[in-house]
C-alpha cells in the first residue's frame, strides 16, 4: 500500500512541477515549438516514443499535460521499443512509467545484437534502425506521426558535429516527412527545451532514468558517441567564455545567406554552385 502512495506522489510531483515550478522552462517552450513549427494538426494520432531516458519521459508528461488542455483534438500512444535491453534496464523503464503514470505499450526488437559488430558509425545505424522500427509499429497502430525527445542542446550539437566531422552544414529538423513510410512524419516538440532544465526536472522529481544502454557504449564512449561528447564539452567551454555562443549556433541555420555559400543542395537534393549563375 505504501508503494501505491509513493507512485501517486511521484506522478503528482512531476505533473505539478510542469504546471508550476518548471512551467516557463518546460511546458511553455514545448507549446511554443508546437505552434512555431506547426507540429500537431487536428485529429493527429501521435506515437510518443519513450527510449527510457529523461528526455523522452519528460516529453511523455508534457504531452499528457497538453492533452488535458484539449485545445487541439489529437490522440497519443506511449510507445516503448525494447531493442535488446538487459533485464534491469527494461525493469527501470517499466517502473518509471508506472511511477509517472504513463501507460506504455512495449514491443521488442533485436537491434542491439544487429549493430554490435558494426565498426563504422554504429550509433548512427542504430538510430536509423530504431526509427524504422518505430515508424513501422506506429503505423500499424494507426498513427500518422512519431514524436522523439531531442532537445535544443541536441540540435546545436548536431549542427557543430556536421561541420567538424561531416564537412556539411545541416541541422536536426523540428519535423520531417518519412521517405520510407508514406503518410508518416517525425516531430520533435522538445526542440526549444534546454537539457539543463530537463535535468533540473529529473532531479526535482527524484527519478533515475536510463542512460544509453546498448552493448556498444556501456563499456566505453567512442565513435559517434565519443564525438558528440567532445562537441558537447567544446560548446560548453565556448559558452562559458563568450555567452551567446549556443544561441548563435542555433540561429546560424535560420540565417543562411545563399549569396555567400559556395555550394548547396536544394530540396530535391540537387547540388548548386555559386558559379552556376555568377
């Protein structure tokens, strides 16, 4: 009986904090991204994808709060994919979902085993495979969108990683139509939320969430994961020395001047050079 009281208290604390203590930093920025990037349309059915980490669990609670306001008629399903977690990691996800009063639907895949022996860009390939499975499952459930919990810091890190390690200027888009699943779309409603505020909410609620739990990264950070960590530390260092760096990185992909770009690809992936009409 004590356990039931504890679970109710955790869920209530999490929900009340979104309404009050963290309303401006979390819920307001959540709804701002939805409005600014037109992420939700009437009668959407959205699969809110929960990986087990702090970001996706917070996203699920934000969606529940949005649903209570009921300004836009839409449906949500809380979808968890088990890509091959150890038993204790699976149990952590289930216990957090219960504590936070999130009714999750779990399905299983063998993605971790599939990418274990891949040496080049395993994190990228794993992410692509996860997304494909999520699209497939969501579509089977009648959804037309999947929601992922990427936040503001993920966005600016992706921009810098693309430049330093990919030799290209790109960003993580707030929404994206699926090329392989007709009628399906990916949305990122956490797009304007800072990671530090997600961590503050997590700590306030007294919860422990899953870190990246794949077999490739549980022993050491290297490859894609190691690069992202380096970039995260680089951005943090630059911001500490010159306030505004993070915001400028984010804004840089909103202020691209094609007149000063050597070459670019259009929406059809056709490459253009400045010499074409010089």
